[in-house]
């Protein structure tokens, strides 16, 4: 256990929770991906889950090294916390906006089956989800103790979308 704490720069036992939740999420994602292959036996599903988990774990660890430097995070377990905020926010933004979209008639059925109509539907949905996503990102960042990181991230994202005049008053660097 000591090597695990040292590897992830964990100083308090409660910080292990982020590591446990991260691994559990990776196992669950691997299992859901393995189910896409529709194997007839549970043994093949378990084996494919293990193979997918190993691949995703290697990709995730490579991302950790890259993002830890890019985001200038002082402890590795904080990267897991940031990933969790992104995962929760991404999932919940879709759940929260679904009833709103249904109320205004923005459903896939209303756009038909034509390729361009389906593309337009997803582009509109992405554009309309984005404000909810950014607000929720900052809120969940605050809950998880990474408010400043996610505020800066949201400001950068808005600036890249051409909203620099709106975000200038929120930018903490000025």
C-alpha cells in the first residue's frame, strides 16, 4: 500500500477514494465496451473486459503524465479528481438538458433520417449543451475543490469560441 500512496503522491487515506473511483470507472467502462462484442459466454466477456481494461489503463496512465505537466497539477491524485469532474459534468449535462430539449422539440425524431438533418441535430445539441456544461463544470469543480482550475478552463474554452469580451471580467489573470 505504501508504494501505491507514494506513486500517486497520496498524503491522506481519504485521497485513495479518487484512485478507487477512477479504477472502478475504468473497469465499468471496459465491461460496457466488452458487451458491445456480444460474446455468448461470460468467460469471453470477462477476458475481453480484462484486455480492454489493460489497454485503457495504459492510455490513461500516458494521459496522466502528459496532462499533469500541461495542467501544472502539484499532485497526481488531483488529476484523477479533475477527470472525475469532467466525467460527472459530461454525463449530467446531457441528463439535465434532455427534458429541456424535449420541451422545445429538439429531438432526433423531429429531424428525420437524412444525413444532413442528423448532423444538424447533433451540432445544435452540442451548441445548446455547451452553456450548461460550462456552468456545471465550474460548480462541480468547486464541489471537488478545483474551482480555480475549472474557472480558468471554462474561460479558455469560451475565449476559443470567440467570447473573449464576455469572459474578460471573469478572467483572474488580469
